C-alpha cells in the first residue's frame, strides 16, 4: 500500500509539474551586449566595453513579469594600464506586448534595479580595489521576436547608472558609472 501511495504521489507531481511548465510563464535569457559609457571614470576616459547577463523571468500577468539575474561588464580606461569590471545582480519588471495584431513581434520594456560592485584591475589582472556592492538602476526597451518552439530573440537598448566610492592611492572618490547597453538576448520560455 505504501508503494502504491508513493507511485500515485509521484504521478500526481509529474502531471502537475507538466501543467505548470506548459503555461510558458517562465523564461531564461542570455544577453551579450556592448556598453557605451556616458561619463568618465574619475579623470580617465572610459572606452567602449562589453558584457553579458543571464536572466530568469516569471510572467505573473498576461504581459507583465518580474526578472532577476546576474551580469558582468568590463571596461578599459583610456591611457591607463587599469580596467574595471562591474558585476552583480539585476532585478525588476518586464512588460512584453504584441505590436498590433502580430503574433510574432512584440515590444519589450524593462525597469529595475542593479546591485553591483566595481573591481579595478591592473595590467596583470590583479584586483587592486573593490567598491563593495551598492544599488543602482536600469531602464531598457526592445523588440521580442518569436522564433517558434518557445525560442525568442530580443534586441534591446538599455541605460544603467551606478554610483560607488573607490579608494585609489589614498584618494577616496565617488565614481558614477553610466552607460548605454545594446544587447541581443536569446530567450527560452517554458
């Protein structure tokens, strides 16, 4: 009798999980991107950077969902042997709505926060300063194109802002890192 109960419970769990997963409320996205800085880093000009994000989403309304993820962005400094990385977490809301009567093309809007830190590295790749994590914000807009079989491509333009304190050579500076991101995400809904 005990084995029958375990088998029935296992079958019920499989059927329930299949129903939950077939609702296509979840998504997983990988988004590489190019970063275009809008401000300098202390006295050094920041070169164009690159990075990527891995994001999970849950759609709790027809077109609105929450997202959470992790990202890595790296930048070189003009006329300097230093570079800096911005890494950390993203969270926020995502709105995806069809354009007109199209079933394949939708517009996408994102708004949320970031909880990131800055690491300054020398030419050997050694971390010489870490700002510690702090809150910032981000906005984004783009297109969601349905490729079929629950796969989507998502070209997006975003803007990020993060302000952190950095200590370099006994000089404490408040650093504002602001940049536009152009990324192309590949997402799978399930």
